[in-house]
């Protein structure tokens, strides 16, 4: 456990710095431990639709310090561990495998060099770590690496130093680990440290940095991959989110059980039920009944009824979570479905026939209030979609997931699915070929964490990106503050652009104002016009199979790619040519853009 103390916003502890992530803090490198190591009593977030889809009983917030005068403790702080354990002194270059009980620390609890001449120089964590596709993470075995090329494979008293040779340039060739034991002298360059078979003879330790396992417990046979600490493929958080929409009566749940969950003795009662300890069950039920002005029988009936209901954890699919959202957002009576966290009105488009907008868009809904809950469902390493590591709290009897709630506003655009289908039927062969290439590359994926790249999805997704870029100029929000939500399943055709933050009052209304007809029409036209030309053209428009695994066409940072936090699909499955076409073929919005250009001549 790290002895130093650091502060973070609670939402950051879901993503990007969730459990299992390496957190860089100045001279320190830490890993946030599994939620099973979090404080026992945490504030619960109410959204049973998301909890039910994930197969857990509760969603809970990370702890927060509400008063500046409060000190971090086991009740309001989270455990982190130092990782990697191997560090080196930037002054004398000596490497040390850090041990909390024997390692030297400064007044802030940060590891320092034991060499007196270094005057407590703070140790720097090694740049490289080892991970496997089962999500395990461990230190690079530096003693092994230093002696790998040496005839003397075994050194009784290794003294490792992390050194560099300026004559070799600035790459990995110039870095090497040397054993300065007088009886050894082995050394090895880092030139091959990231090669595929660098650690082929080393077994995975089958654990996370906060876990302890004996050598005999190892069962993982996955090969280790050496990565840099800050590599993007070292940590893929699995986040599932749901909007707090007006729910039906069937999802309201048992009101008595909901009330009981607020009690301080609830967790103890559920544990007693799990352990089948009748005396404790009765005692806790009586305490809760007295506290909440209920009968003991009411308490027992409610909790035992829930105990009989089985919930098994699973990572919910985005499309399943969005069925109910689509039903509400596309419903005719949405303006009457107001709640404390949801308020919507349909934008009045008096001149929607101008330029043919009415043929493409069904309607625009302005969400003046919305609440989104984001749950942490686990993480993956090395390759996404392979072997997710789930929180241990998701599989216990009174299961729960870490979550955060944010409030904000948004613009929901419902498109005409018949118009999309009609356009697809007459789509140019050149466009069909481009889309077929994307679909082929998608089919070759070893995982299915991205949706199927249908024509409808590509239109909606690319439109969302160029509109976010345009709205960031118009609304005052940065593009990183806006997020997308795509509805492209069967019977759906829409997109939601929204902003949300941790303030219960939400945002300031600037985005909703952009959804009014006199602002949204010009913004749409400006976004489509900007998509015609990219500063990286003709390379951007002509080069195919761009992006990770070749899952983009005509999309780059200058025209279509947005902040990673804004896109729910890793900035993949984009093609601006499907929207605006070119001189040889029409895109989906070519007619609208042409009409607008002719009207302005």
C-alpha cells in the first residue's frame, strides 16, 4: 500500500483511473486496487435498470472527503499499491526492488535512494512492465533480463544498475541493465525488451499488483508482453452507462426493500442471510425495523424475497441498455415525462422543409435535464475483448459495481430510417466497396467490442463526430466536454450529443440552445461543409484502411476524430465520404449541401 496521499475527483476513479489502472503522479507510479479493498460503507447510486442488466444488486460511488478538515482514512480513502516495484535512482542509477517494510522513504512516504551520497533522491519507477491477455500485471524480471545474454545465468547477489550509452543514440539500444556484482558483470541492452518472445521463458505470476500468490498457485499460461507504463493497450476499462429515463412501473422495485437499503445494518443483514445465521438475521432485522418504523416481518419478507431473486454478473451490451432509452426518446409524449432528473421538449422546426431537412430528420428533442450513470464493469489488458477482469464485488452475494452519476443536457436527433434505407438501395458502387472493406476488417477482429459497421451506423457515427466538432465552436463547450450516444440497432436511427458533469445542477444550457432550428440548421450545414475538405486531403480522403485495424476511411484528427472521452467507439468506424461523397458519387447529405450552396449563390 502506498503511504503518500493524493486527491482525485470521484468520477476519475471509474475512468480513466479505475481499478487496475496505472496512475502516474509526479515521481510516483501507483495502481488502484480492486473495489473489494474499498471502504465497506459507500453511498449508493439509484438506477436499477443498469444494475439489473449487469446482474448486480447495487451501484456505489467511490468515497469522497466532504469536509476539507477531514483526514484521509479507511472510511473515505482508497488503497493503491506502488507499481512497478522495481525502481532506480536518477542520480546513481542503482536499481532497487521496493519493499514497503524495509524500503527507505522520505517524509511524504515516497521511496528514496539508500545511497547516502544521493541525499534521499526520489526513486523513479522503471518504464517497462509485463502483462498478459488474461489481464495480469507484473514487474519485468530485471535480474533475469540482466543475465539473459550472459554465460553466468545465475547470480547469488545481483546489484543492478539502469544505465545508458549516449553513443548509441536515444532509442532502446542505448539503454541497458548491468549487474555490478564484482563476480558477475553481466549486462543486457533493452533493444529486444519489447519483442514478441522477450520473456518467453518467464511464466505469468497469475495475479494483480495488489494480490499475493504463491508460486504453486500459478495457473495462467498466457505469454507475457512487455509494455511501457503509459501504453494505451495496458489498460482498457469496461464502462457501461445508462440514462436515467422515466421508467415503467415494472422497474420501480420493492419500495420497502429500497427503504431498507438505506439502513446502516443492511450489509450486515445481507451477510447474515448469506451465512444462514438465524440469530443475527433476527437481530439485524429488528434493528432495521425500529430504525425505519417497519415491522420485523416486513423487513424479513423484503430481503428474503430479494435473496430468492437471482442475479448473476455479466457485462451488459450497450444495445440492450439503449432499447428503453430509444423508446422514451422517440416517444410522442416525451414532454409529459418530466422527472427531477429528466426534462425534454421537442424543438419546433417551422421551416424544416428548407434544403430537404424534413426528408432526412424526423425530429429534434432538446434534453434540458438528463442524468447518466456510468458503471465500472472490469478491465482488459493487451488486447480488448479478450479476457475481462471483473471486480470481485460483482460476484459476491450482495454484489455491487463502482459507479458515478453525472448531470447535464443534450440534443437528440432522430433520423428518418426509411430515407437511409432508400439511399442505401441506390448507393454508388464505389461507396459499397468502401463499406465492404470496413465490414471485412471488422469481421477479422478477434473480439467484438465494436458494433457492426452498417451503413446506418457509419452515417450516424460520422455525423455525430463532425457535429460535435462544430458545436464545440457554437456552444462554448470544448469538444472534450461533449459526448456521443448512437442508436443504430434494428428499428432505431438516432444520435444523442450531450454534456454531463458531477454537479447535480447539471450544465448551463448552452448546448440545448444550439438545438433550436435557427441554430442547429446552420450548424449542420457548417459541419457538412467542413467535412468536404480536410487539411490532410488528398491523403485523408484517398487513403483506405486507416485507424486501428483499418477500421476508418477518410477520417483523421483534422476532420473527424474527436477526444477519446467523447467517442464511445474508440474513434473507429468513421467515413466522412459516406456523408458528403465526392465528384464521382453522392453521399447521404449531398442533396442538402447542394441545395444550400445553390440558395447562397
